[in-house]
C-alpha cells in the first residue's frame, strides 16, 4: 500500500490534494463536504477583516479549456469566518488553511492576528488577486519589496506557519518567491489566477464579465504552472503548493514531480464536481502502486533534465 501522506511546514496531510481558495470555501459546511470527499486539506475563501463586496454578475464563465472569474473577493468579514471555521473544526481534523486578504499592510497584520485566534493549521496570505486591480492597484505579489514587507508583517503577528500566495503575472516570479522566503515565509502557494484576461460576446461585442476582465484558471494554464513551479522549486527551500489547472490524479503527480509538496485544486470542481477529488486520489494511489513507489514524497521534485 503506497502512502500518500505529506508533511507541509510541520502539518501532516493524509494526501497532497488541497482544495484551493475561493471554491466551496465560504461556509464551514461546504468546507466539511470537501474534507469528506477525500482531500488532504482545505483552504477557505479569502477572509477580510470587515465585510467586502464583490463584483456585479456575471462574475464567472467556464469553457472546455479554461475558466475566467472576477468574483471580486466578496466576504462577510472575520466575525462570520469565526463561526464557519469553528463549525468546521468541531467536525473534522482535516487540516484547514485560512486564506486572508487586506487592502493595506497594516490590515494584513491585523487580519493575521485575528485569524490566528481561530487556530487554523496554516495561514495563506493572498497578495495576488488579479481581478481587483481597479480597487487595490497592482497586486503586492508583483513587487519583491512589497511581497517581502507583507510577509514579514504577517510572520511577526503569528506563530502559525505562513504561506504566501504568489502571482504568475510577473516576470520576476522567482525573485519574488525568494524574497518571501527571505522574509520568513514557511511555504508558497504557486499560483493565483492568470491575467487578467477577457472573454467577448461576439454578438454584442461586449466583454462577458460585468467587470470586463477576470483571472484565468483551469486546464489551459497547467503547462505554464508546471514550468513556473519547477523554476521556483529550484530556487527556494520552502515547500510549495502547486496550484493551477489540475483536474486529474496524473496532473497532480506531474505537479509534484515539478516540485510541489501539496497540490491545490479549484476549477476541477466546475468540470467534475466534488466527486473529482476521490477520483484524483484513486488515480494517484494506483499510479504509485503500479510504479512500485512506497511513499509519494519520493516523487517530489524528481523532474529529469
Ligand atoms: C471562482 C474562483 C474564485 C477564487 N477566489 C480566490 C480567493 O478568494 N482567494 C485566492 O487566494 N484565490 C482565489 N482563486 C484562485 C484559486 O485559488 C487558484 O489559485 C486558481 O484558480 C488556479 O487553480 P485552479 O486552476 O485549480 O482553479 C479563485 C479562483 C476561482 C476560479
């Protein structure tokens, strides 16, 4: 029997599949449904200190090849998150990653302190959302200095391991990953959505999303993410959650071969619903057994050159 368990920044995950932020992650009960569907861990939707409105509908569109969203990070704020996380933790021990967001460095510190009281297993700091540029400007994850500063602030406010969520939309992604590590990050989530991009309704000649632009996810981004995860893996020593375009167990194993310790999975739910998690798990287990690999950690970063 192959073991699929992995240790990420001191937290044990029964398997490397983790629900990515923003998908089924608002309520404790939907997180619990995913936890019971066979994942190794779950991530909450991004949590703000106070309520934050999202964008107007339509906010998402799926195609066979990719998905685009401009949800705009709506959230009811930390008080509501407290109820949901408390509910989740009462019903399961499946590790929970609390994803946080803020509009200033000071607020990143405050939300880190507030979320730490709820004792999530890990804190993921979202500094890379590409579809709220109108409101917040260029994501902090696009600058080495800003990414360093936010990481340092969050680290100084908590004893819980901190993961920084990276942007793929910048040439210097390796340097930015290194500066998060230098600032004390315990792990990286690579990546948030690509873009922003646009989808057009030809008849009306208008963008389909009310926000006009949105972040691109799903199968079309996988080759880009595999390459970029591998570039970062070669340049840092902290563990990586490889996230982007993973739909199957084999996709997840490819991500691990490129250097991911955990694999984030979001848009897959649009194509296969939550049963897709169990299918992925079974595929991974079968592949390991067919290849006589006892422990999944043996494949991390084993890309041949
Ligand atoms: C509808 C939707 C909402 C998302 N919301 C968030 C969010 O609140 N916070 C965040 O850090 N990432 C968010 N993401 C990004 C995902 O967590 C993930 O990084 C990205 O979609 C790539 O993975 P995937 O191709 O498996 O979906 C969202 C993605 C989608 C599709």
